[in-house]
């Protein structure tokens, strides 16, 4: 699906003219790990004892709901089937010093090492600290295992505004990850290669409009406001919907993207919104991601996923991230 990136480049000139006035040039990327040795310690933190810390991790709950209204009606969500290649969980230590997870997606990039997720799943928006600690990506995660390796974060890149004042309009970020590793003996890490070389990855599409059909892939967990618990966070869920405008109540009444989705608040952040899904390659074009969810009709259940707009600013953030090389952290053989 390389044509997705080509399409974005072709549209960039016109889209930049539509970039909202609040857009800013992203700052240099922030280091997630100080050096190779610290990255090795992050990998061992998550991999030791058969992935015990990954099993202990809970879905991240920072600002997982917003109040607002959809600007148009959507068709009912329908099961979409299939999985998305390069999708998995991102793990990190939260502001509470406990292990947590969000959803992340591998996307095409120059060095095959980029992961897209919600910015609040990379940057610590709850304290004065800049970055979340022990950040790693596990594509295809299942019950404490990393079937395609564990990929420790090296750099994080987002819009400058989010680094100082978290803003849902900019709640997206890219992490560059080292080559994947697997622990074969205690303390011994074997190289598994670059992320994008190990699996098909999706492209990005910039979309200022709406009424595009998307599949939302995620690991929803936890209860609805009515107290029911329809999801356990262990199984990949997919819903199909049409993007529409979403008017947030409060915070200046800013407009975002909304899509009909029954996913619960916990477990949803970072879930990719995919256009043009190809079941043969299990890839598509990522047009948004879930930053929060909303109950727009007051019936006690979440009905809408909410995403920032992917626009010219998103492309600038991606371009900075795409130029970051990572390398290996293997220490054996």
C-alpha cells in the first residue's frame, strides 16, 4: 500500500493551505531512551519472566472520554472481520508508576521503524515529565507474548503544543523503534530485524473531509457508563463506520472527527481508523486514530470514537519522525 504515502505527498501542497490556524511546526524528536544500554533494560523489563509485566499492564485511562455531539448521523456499526497487519499494543510506565498499554500501529516510513499512536500514550500529559517511561511496541501481542518481537522506542515526535499543553486536536504522535528483539536466555536479546521489514505496514492519508468509510481496529476493555463490560481487552475488535464531524462541548467547541463505534473508553486510545482495507495484505491507509470516545445520545453507552484531523501538520510530524534512524539493541550472540 505504498501508494498511500505517494497520495499524501501529491496532496500535500493543497492540504497545507487548509491547515487550521492553530497548526504549528513540530519540534525536534524527543529521545525515549538515552542509549543502547538503557534500551536493552527496557526490553528486559517487559520480556523477563515470560512477559510478566506485560500481563500486569492495564489500559491507560488518561482523558478517555469527551462530551460532544456528532454533526451528522452515522449508519450502525457492522462487524468488519479480519485483522490489521502491524497493529499491536504499546507498553509504558504511566504517571502512577504502574505499567499500562494503549494501541499502536506500524506505518510505512523511510527506515521501516515508525509506530503511530495517541500522543498521550507517548507523552506524559498528567505530570510535568515530558515522556512516558519504558516505552515499547509489541505487534500482534497476545497473553504476554511478543510473536514478532518487542520493539523499544528510541524517539518520539508530536506537535509542539502537545508537549506543553495537551490538546486533543494534536493527540497523535510517532515513535521510532529499534529493531525488534526476543529474549532467548536470561538477559540475552536476539535481533528480529526492522519492524516494517517483518510485516506489511499501512500508509497514511490526510483527510480534511468526512463521510469516508473506515474500519476502526482496537482492543476495547472495561465498562460502558451503564456498568456492563462487553469487552475484556484481550481480543482485537473491529467496527466499520463513516467519518463525520464531531463538535466537542466546552474547550471552545472545537471540531474533530467522529465515527460510529461501540468501543469502551478503556483500551481504545491509539486505535487506527483505516480506509481502503485490503484483506489480502491486511493493510490500508490510516486516516485517524481514537483519542477518546463519547456518549452522544445520553443512553448510557459509548457510541462515538473521536479523532484529531490528520492534515498538513500531521504530515510535518510524520516527516520529522520518518527521518530518524534507529538500529539494533541485540546483545547476543
